């Protein structure tokens, strides 16, 4: 009990002193992490080691937003510290699932090299983390070169910081033990994820049910990602999630508006600025140029 109280006092003191010095960016530290805060403070003064969100919440703001409820009580039991440390942003990024489990990523945006037809429980869109009604399993009989992959298209361009995998919920014999990642901006040209100049092989699962999460030591920017099984137990079946943060507006136009990628033009999706009926590269500023006819010239940095 003394340790918990002492830790909370330290966090409170740090919050007050940081606020007075007007340091930037509030990052949430949970009550659980505060219990060991004092140890890190005295051992190496690394007060930024555990930062699990980028949302600041003063008591007044919590009450205004949530009222006196269980949810507001949960927020009341969080403590904030101010930091400019990039590691905190990275840790927070690794905590945000993009949408495989939640369904934010639609079925049509999940494809694969193949699947075990005609069994619908093995379709690509069944490769969602923690879903028990199916799993993606490639057609291991039809692909002699074993070029298996599960491909996910995100709602926009994202900074990718972590990935997670599971095996099959239907058979306790099927899971991937090692896999690689490929990523792309346009869905056509893919690059293997590397660390220290070598293609990274991620440690996968040791059974079919438990989730294994892997952080990326070198976060990447992508619109598409592929999970490429390398080794597996019996059959290379996967359920996955991807963690990261959306890039709100990385593509500015000459009039300081935002390009929207992908956008639809003449019935086709485009993931970068194009040259067609105007003399310089352009992009749509809505997701559907065919419908809205809204566009801008791209800045050179977005070509």
C-alpha cells in the first residue's frame, strides 16, 4: 500500500511541476503502471518508460465529457505526465488496433493469395484476431511455390507500430510459427519489412488459441500490409490484427487542402497523385472524384 501511495504522489508532483513549466503533450499513465513508478524514478530516472495513451484528462474535463459515471470514475483513476519523448508516442501507437477485430476494416479490404475453397470458414476475411467463426487458411495444395499471404488494406495511410497473430479456432493443430511482413502504398509494389538491413522474421504462435503480439522497432508508413507465412504447424492458418495511428493529412495541395487517398476516378482507385487531363499532378479532395468532381494540384512532395 505504501508503494502505491508513494507512486501516486510522485506522479501527481510530476504532473504539477510539468504543467507549470508548460511542457508539451499529455500522456496517460495508468494506475497499474504508477505502482512501479517510484522504482524507475530512482533507478534510472526514466519517467517515460510506460506511456499508454496520448489523451490528457483533467478531472473537470472528465466530468464535463462523461458526467458522474463508471466511465468517468475510470478516467479519474488515471494520472498524466507531460513529455516530449518520442518513445511514449511509439508505445501509444502500439496500443491502437486499426480494425481487424473491430470490423473497421471491411471484408472487401482483406484479400489473400488463395483460400481453402469451398470452405467459407477459411476465407481471407475470416482472418480477424479473436474471431471464432473462422480463420484464413491458404490453399496449400494449389500453390506449389508456397507464395502464401494475407493482405489487409487500411482505411487510409497509417503509421504501423505492431502486429499480432493467432492460429485456428477451429482446429488446434493449425498455426504459423514464423512470418514476414510486406507493406505498400499502392497495393501493387510491396516491400519486405527489414531490421538492421535484413528481412525480419517474426516469431509467431506456439499454439492455435493464444495471441502473440510483435512490436516493430522501426515503424513503417503503409496503406497495405501482407502477412507472409514462413513456417507453420500443420497448416499456415492465421488470424491477425495491425496496430498503428492514422496520418490525418500527409498530402497537402497547393491551396493547403488535403488529398484523399485512395480516390475514385473513372471507376478506378488511385493511391497517389496522377497526371491525366491537367498538365501537372493532381489529386481528388474527396474519396470519389467521379461523384464530387473536387480536385487540387499536388505539392511536389506528394508526387
